[in-house]
């Protein structure tokens, strides 16, 4: 019996070993076949081709950004298998610029249906590249099934704008409405202590007011008027309309729809916003008429931006000298973080590595940030200052937003470039301290203990804020503001009084900031790169784009933390929130989530409550 038992165990183990061997062999052969497939694809896959007379197709998917971020894998499930998408502005503008003098490209085509947005200044920079393309005499055609305001702003630069017969052009103007939580916080017993300098520094107002302050209303009105003027004038110039005509259409959309029997497409045509209607098959025929038919299909002869750049290569590839373009995109935070935020230690390292790289002759800091940690902002500014002292030029190039902490880091550059529609300034500082002693008292929770000094435990949100601690915070804020004024005054060769007159937390367009002395020149990223090359005395150079790289632990943590969001869960409401309540909870969640990312060790922040349309 025992002998039979041993034989049974032996047979089971032998079967297990055979099964394990089969699995190992299967995995090995699968990897071998996959590797061979990759090698075949790499060595024998034909390079993209650009047949003579082709159309370069700009079909941006998702949001136009300065630096693309990796989409979490589960986002694909939420989007039904298609990621929301991000496309780099630099890729779009470089493709358009290279195509201008490429005899193989006969026409530029813009299709905006999958464009989500990206900020007015980014769209304006892309429009400027397309305007330059048009000087070659090559036509530009654009079409949309329908046009949102951002989509139309881009498409309007074309020589010929097509709209679906059942589409619309939604020009709404600009607005900014905030959500204010003071009454709700009062009912909960939550106190939010705010320490600030600058009557226009409005970031904390949603937590301390029920409405917009007069100062914020004034600043926002001036900002939106300036941005709308830029957008309206660009549209009017491209469409050969007067600015008043564009304003009249936007303000009188109801009358325009009444005159066209509710047909939004006809209203857009009568207003001169589009040239003609076309269905998808008619649009395809128009492209074939312009660019010819592809050799292997019934489609127009064309190539997309990614394929085109794969053929023509990147600017200056292989040059011995290089210019480092470091993208500062997102909220400024302390520590080491991957892309998505501007982490002080991470960006200090990137700048330091560029400074110590002998092949890098200049640094361009491309800023798209509303600010954040004062501590991290100074770390970055100091590294830029050291780079200049090492003899390497530093140029700051402002994208959609470069305000508050974003402006602080820009002050470390030799020159500051901004787009006319950049949102900048907001030179001010504040501190925010929430107190939860009253909600805890209502719940019957007591907080008690001992301390060795008055400030020990003073910044405990469970306890009422001590008066001495509050006074200390305000004194620190006032010192921080004077420090901000000194930094800007030294960088801009102004007096602190002159800086204070245009500071106090006020936000400006790049165009206005240029007139106030806060910006050196107006222009886009390519202009800033050219300025850096001129200062470095080089004419042939390669662009390198240093980026923060996620560690394995960071990637795993980010995936775990984003799982709830990826699956569409509302972490505030505890379920799948929808409707007005869901929208309100989402607003609260976004506001508090932003605050939770702030980690300045002194709790001092340079941030503006601003974003570009």
C-alpha cells in the first residue's frame, strides 16, 4: 500500500514537471517568435513615404500640450478602447514649418473633429506656423463636422473652411465662473485661515467668500477682454471680416438662428464663418481633387504629422551642439516627481545635468504652469541662475500660463518670451491653513495635550489656530512677497516700487505684460529657441528634450491611486455621480485634490487661480 502511495506521488510529480516543462517551452518559443517578428518588422518594414503632391494632414487628437504624459492603462477601458489623446505642440509646428519648403507637400489639411483644446496661446502659435506656411502659396483646407470655439479658432486660419451641412460653429466668447464654498464650510464649522499679500491674489477666495471680489472681477474682466480681443481679431483677419462683425454674430446668435430658421450651419455660412458645406464623401473628393489619389487606395494622397516627421527627421538631428528644451508643465511642487507636475528637486536636477553637459550650449525653459510651491520655485530659479553664471544662455518661453510661481522661475532667465495670449504675472504670495476644531467638537471629539513652547503643535488643524502662529504666518507671507518683488526687480532691472505697481497678485496677458516690462519679447517657442542659439553663437544645433522619468515604484503607485478614477468612480460621492450634484462634487474634488498636492515645507504658495481659455 505504501509502495502504491509513493508511486502515485511520483506520477503526480512527473506530470507536474512535464507540465512545467511544456509551459517553459511554450513561453520560450512565444518570446522567440515575438522577437523574430520585431526584428522582421524593424528591418523590413518599409519607411513612410511622401509621394509628390501629397497633403500634410493635421488631425490633432485630444489636447494640444507642451509635453505628453503617459495615459494610465485603465483609461483605455473608460474611453472604450481609445485614449483621450495628447499631441505635442512642438510636433505640429515643426511638421508645418518643414512642409512649407518641402516640394513634395502640395497642400495642408486641417481636420478638427477630435481636437479637445489646449489653450489659446498654443492654438495661436500653431495658427502662426500655418500662416507662415501659407506664404509659400500652397493652399490650406479645413473641415469639421461641427466646430467648438477652440476648433474653429484653429480652422479659421485656412483658405477654405468646410462644415458639415448639419453642423454648427459655436462661438461663445470667454467666461470664468468659480464655485465658492464659504457658506458650506461655515455650516460644517471649518475655518480656512488665509494669509496673503496682494488684493488681486484670488486663489484662496473660493474658501473664504461666497462671491467674486471686486478686485478679482476687475482683473478677470481685463484679462478676458484682452484674450477675446486676440482671438476675435485673429478670426476676423483670417476670414476677411471686421472685428465688429464677429462680435455682432456672437452677441446676436439668437437673431442669426431665427433668420436661418434654426439652421446653425446656414447661420455660420451667412456670417462668413465658413466657405461651404461638405459631407464626408464630398470632402474626400475635394482632397483628391487637390492632392490626387493615392497609388494603393481610393483616398487622397496624404501623410499625417507622425509619419511625416518620421521621414524628414527632427530639427538638427546629428549636430554636435544642442539646445536643451526643458518643459515645466503643471503645478509646482516640492520633491521628486514624474511628468505632470513641476517638481523642484526633479527640475533642479534636469537643469543641472543640462548645465554640466558640454554638448548643451543653451537652455530654453518652456513654462506652462500657474505656480505652486514657493520653495520649489526658488530651487528651480536658482539652478537657472547658476546656469547663466556658468556661461550658458537661458531663455524662458511662456506657453498658455506662466503666472505666480511660473513667473518666479521665469525670472531666472536672460530673456523672457511670451505669446500675446499667455496668462502671466500674478506676482503675489499666500498661505492657506484649514482648521477643523469645530467639526470635531460637534462630533464629541476632544483634542488635548501639552507642548514645550507656544508654537509647538500650533499648526495642528485639529486645534484653533494660535494668534502668535497666525501673526508669524502673516509676517512670513509679507517677507515672501518682498522677496518676490526683489527677485523680479533684479531680473527685470526695475525698482521694487515699479514691480509692486504691476504685481499684488494681478494677472496679465502676455501682450499687456510686455508693455509693463514683465516680458522682453512676444513670440513662440521657435522664437525663444532662435534667441537662445543667437546668444550661444551657434547656427547648427539639435534640440534635446530632457524629461523626468518615473521610477518603477512611482509608476506602480500612480497606477494604484488612479484606478478609482480610471474606472469612473466618484471618490467624493462614493459612487458614480451624475447630474448637477455630481458636477458640484466633482468641482469640490478637483479643488481639494489640487490642494492636497501642495507640499511646500513652509506652506507658502505662489499660485494663481487662472487658466487660459
